[in-house]
C-alpha cells in the first residue's frame, strides 16, 4: 500500500505541475481542417465540339468525384484512366480537367507538392483553352497548395492574383476566404499588423453578409493576433464578442471562443477567472449540445479544482467528462479524465478507488494505442498505394512526351529523300528494340509491384488472428501466436525481394501459415502437406506466395462455414515437365459459399486471388511459359462439394 500511495502522489504532483504551467495562446499555423478537404473542380459531361469523343473522359472524372471521400485511392485510379484516355484521344480539355481533379485529390490528402504540380499543369492548359470554369478553380486552389506546402512567398503571390479574380467575379465568399489565408500567412511570418488588417477586412465582409459563423471565426482570429501582440484587453474583447455572437446565434461555435478566453487567463495565471470562464463554457456548450466541448471543459475545471485541493467538487466534473467522452469515443480525453480522477481519490485518501481509476486509465490508453497503430498502418498503406499510382501517372506523362517526340521525328523523316528513308528504317529498328526493352522493364516492374502488394494483404489478414487472441485476453496464446507470426513475417519479407525461391523455403512459409490459421480455427479443420518423394525441394524454384492465397481462400470461404471439422490437403507432385500443387478441401464448396455471402461480399473479389491471377498472366507473358491454375468441385454429388485447386508450374523457366 505504501508503494501504491507513493506512486499516486507522484502522479498527483505531475498533474499539479501540469496545471500550474501557463499555456501560450497559439495562432493558426497551417490551413484549417475544413480547408484541407476535397474541393472538387467542376467537370463537364460533354466535350462540346466532339461530345462522343470526350464523354468517356468526363464520365470517369465524375465517377472519381463520387468515390473520392470514401476511397481516394480508387478515385485516383479513375482520374489516371481518364488522363490516359485524354492522351490517347489527343484531348487537351480532358487533360486539363484530369489534372485539376488530380490536384484536388492530392490536396485533400495533404500531398501538396503533387497538388502544386497538377494544378500548375491544369492552369496552363485552361489558359490556352480559354476555359473559365476550370481556370477559376485552378487559380483558387493553386495558392492553397503552395500554402499547405509552407511555400509562403509563392502562396502570397498566387493569393493576390486570385483575390482580384474573385473580386471581379463578385465571389464574396472566395474574397473573404482569400483575405483570411493572406492574413494567416502574415501571422505565421510574424507580420502581425498586416495580418490584423486582413482579418478585419474579412470580418467586415462577414458582417455585411450577415454570416454569424464567419463573424465568430473572424473575432477569434483577430483575438489571437492581439494575444500575440500581448494586448490582453483587445484579445479578450474580441473573444467575448465571438462567444456572444455564437451563443446568440446558437451555431455551436462557443467552445472555441471560451477556450481562447480561458487560455488568456491561464497565460496570466488568473486561475479563478479561468475557472469561472470554463464553468460558463460548460453551461453554454451543454445548452447547444456540444458534448465534446462540454467534456473538455469539465476536465479542465476539475484540474483547476484539484490544484486547489478541492477534490469533492472536482469528482462530479470528472465523472461527467468520462461519461461524455465514453459516449463520443474520445479515448485520449477519457484517459486523462481517469488519471485526474485517480488524483482526486488520492487527495481524499481513497487509494483503492485511485488504483481502480489508474487501471481504467491504463485500459483506455492501451485501446487508444491500438487505434492509433491501426490508423497509422492504414495511412501508410494508402500512402504507398498513392505513391505507386503517382509514379504510374508520371510514367504515363513521360510516355506521352516520348510518343509526341517520336511522332515529330516520324513526320520529319517522312519529308526526307529516299536516302533518308533508309536512315528511318534503321532508326525504326532501334526504336522497336528500345520499345521491347521498355516493355520488358515495365513488366518486371509490374511483377515487383504485385509482389510488394502481397505482403500488406497477407499481413493484414494474419493480424486478424492476433487481434482475436488479444480481444479474448488470452496472453499466452497471443504470445505463442506472435512468435510464430514473427518467424513467418521474416521469411515473407525475405521472399518478397526475389522473383523465385526454392520449394523448400516456400514450404516453410506455407507450414507456418497453416499452423497459424489452424490455431485460430482449430475446431474447423485439420490439414496435411504431402510432398512427392521424387521431388527435390531444394533445387525446384517457384514464384513466392503463389500458393498461399488459394490456401487462404479454402480456409476462409470453404472450411470456416462448415459445421463439422473439415480437412485441407496441400500436395506437391510432378506431372511430366510440371510441378503440380494441389489444394483440396472438403468444405462447403464454391456455390454454397457464394450463397452464404452478403450482397457486399458477392461483389467483392479476393484481393489476394486477383493479384495472383495478374502475376500468373505477367509471368506467362514475360517468360513465355505456361503457368496455369484450375478450380473444380471435389464431390459434385454432395451438398458440400469441396474445392480442388490445381496449380501447374514448369520445372524449367527460361530467361525473359
């Protein structure tokens, strides 16, 4: 008990020190969150002079816009396809709108350098085409892309250009937004007087538009500038005006104004005024239904009370904060509230409740860490996918530039004399050979890309097993599973850099994979691996991760739905000049598995099988070989037909 009490005292001391440290009032450093969302450009549905020729390009762009919020990677593929089509059709108008869409998507994903490149190309094309709608959007978004990249000099230059365009178009909302962007850049550069002038101009326009949300935002922004200038009176006056307008209008923006006022009091170490302000904020945000702001201010009020050793009053605020953050799913604030609650109980001498609160805080923090890890992994996967697609777009541009260059050369050569024609034939031979070399290089690059796609897909599905044990709190099983999983991952990563590996190495990967899946679904199936005694697994070379997707499909779509335990057999034999891998299960079969799927599952195709099919196609094309796969029912006369997959790989694969 003494060690626990010492631990609690240490935590309490740290919290008290945190409360006693003034927090500086911060200004806007970067674009507001709402400014980083996708602002999609207008996309026409017809081409004008040649509607039939350009309709497909614009249909693809509109499809991309419909998908961009839920699946930006898929949207980027649509735009890439539209750009390729516009190049093929020699359609500069389609190219301009495609680049405009690429700029919007990359901007929404905070990929500002790519967005700048896209918008710059769109702007140049729109100017040449005299396309007002597209030109306006590109002029508006290009400075924001510079702004996001913190290239402030070019951002200011482009903002001033667009400001005149918006004024001449009577686009008041864009004028206001642009004034605010210019002001924020001046603020970031330490030019506070210039920032203040721009913010005040924007505020007057908001008032003339009778836009209470804009007035609240403007007052808060001006207050921040005065706070940075150490003019506390003016800062508080503007913050209070923001709070008054927000409360009167009922627009749900009071939380930010009260927070700014509270921070001013904290900066000046006027904690009693801060306490009163935050208590007012709780009442105001509660009446407006702003639960997040109410929860945050409840936590801050409790901390202030704890700093005064007033745990009795602090505890109800902390419990209110915990209830609200639980409802909202705000894990970080919830964990902090539990930590503060532990300190409150420690002040009262109730160490048992304090320890319970600390345990609850630890549980919330563990959940938060898992959520953060999951989000980081998702972002990394999306980033890798977008990088691949961006590389494909740049390769497409280079190919288009090369194509145009070759066309110019051909037109020049056509005008030459008979002697020049002979030179053309020789040049054509080298161009053809270069084209074949490029094609072969592109195929090898595509195969490498597909292999790299196998790893995140395989890892994602395997991590489901780890998550299952963690959710059941079976630490011993989770540790064993993770140990086997780490061995598997090392081998998978080693194989991903090789086009071919030995059958011996691949068998080890497959054994580990089946072992892991069997641990998770041990009541669903048994398995065995058979190897023809006449085979030498150390000498046979096969593409890595070619068999695993079919094993995964057999387990997840055949055996998992079977009520009684099933059997899975992986067999390697030799058939003339082929190595034959046979995956056989007595599961429910393809037809019944399809019937059991939901509507969404029916339309979803296994990513692993799709990648494997594409790898087979590229391998056959590149190596002029005959890798093939067949699927059939094992017991067509039964209700559970089972499934047999036969994969044939040649013993000797020629050089590409």
